[in-house]
C-alpha cells in the first residue's frame, strides 16, 4: 500500500491583515497550534555542516538529537524561541564530535536541560546529568518509543555513533549520526528487522562512506533528510549517496537547499510543515 505523505501549509485569511500586527500574530499562532496539536514534531534545524534536530512530542516534552557546533548554538536557540521552547527535557547525543555535541554548552547555559543521553566518549561537563547508553536500551514517553539499536561497532568514533529508532503509531524514524559502512554492515547482521522506517536522517551529512546500497535497501525510507552546508569543503552530500537514495524513489530533503525542515506525524500520516 502506498505510504501517506503530504505537505501542510497553514493558511491565514487575507482579511486578517486588516486586524493589525498583533491580530495577525495571534491568528498565526492559532494556525500553528491547530496544525501541530497532538502531533509528533520533527525539526531538522539548519546548522550548516552539522546536525541538530528538535522533537516536540504529542505530550509536550522537548527533546534534542544532537546540538550542532558551538558556533551554531545561537541559531538553535533562535529556532527554539520561535517554537516557544524555553527548556529541554532531554538531549540525545549521537557522538561527541564538535558538529554534533558542540552546541550543548551554549544551550545548557541558556535554558534548563533535564539530562543527556550519549554514546561513546563522555561529552564535556556542562552541569547537566548525563547517562551513557548502548544497544538494547529503550524507553517510552507517552506513545512515542525510543530504541537504541547501536553502536554495535567498536572501531572509530563515527562508527560508534548512536543508532536511534523512534516509533509513533505506525510511523518510524531512524537517526544514524555519523555511522559508516562498517557499522551499517553490523546493523544489517544483527538488527535487520528493525531498520525499515519511514524517515531516515541520512548518516554523516550524506558522505559516500555511509549509506551503502544494502543498508538503504533495508531501511527503505519514504523520506530522507540530509543535514549539510552549501558548498562545504567535504563535498557533502556525495553524489553517490544521493544517487543511491534516488534509486529508492524516496523524497530527499537537504538543509543546504531548503534550510530548516519541520515534519509532523499524527501516528498515521507523515507531513511536511511549512510556515
């Protein structure tokens, strides 16, 4: 059966322009609430050549997956402010590289952070409770389930990235940090049945050293999201990776082309939200 994906554009009636700035803002906020109420929100924040995602759960909890660089901390805080996020219940760090964990101290200095889950090397102390997790660990918040599938590899920092699967209703999402082909091979061997998801956060900014043909075939995403900066020095995303994704006939979104991306999920329908 064809998967369901659509785009939501909130509409504010033109007549509201006559109501003045404050009135327009109030109606815009009402349109936002109507569009997002009771849904899982997935925000892929444009942080250049880095990774930072915000989850707003249907029950209201705010969770970040990676925090960009120290330099992108202010951009993250600006996005959080636009979405009325004044505190984070949890931060999940895929691994302790500057482009994934560098923004944590900036965020923790600006707002309360309930705790940090991490894989591999211990992140820098920023006054927030931290807990190391490994494959097999999982938890639920309301109806949203979080499952740590990896790392399974013991080689290299990238290959020791946390592999996180999130399930809500019949929809599922996979975050793979900077995992490369070696980790993907182990996942295919030991967690193959758990890899098939609807949305894939593409590993390592679309590097050719990740996203093998076999791994992408097992994941078979409907939507693929790549976080990278325009004209970066690494050539990300790699044309090979993009071509492998195109061969799957999935929808490919890139922050270097579109900027920040927001998706909504009610447990059945996965939608892209455009403000």
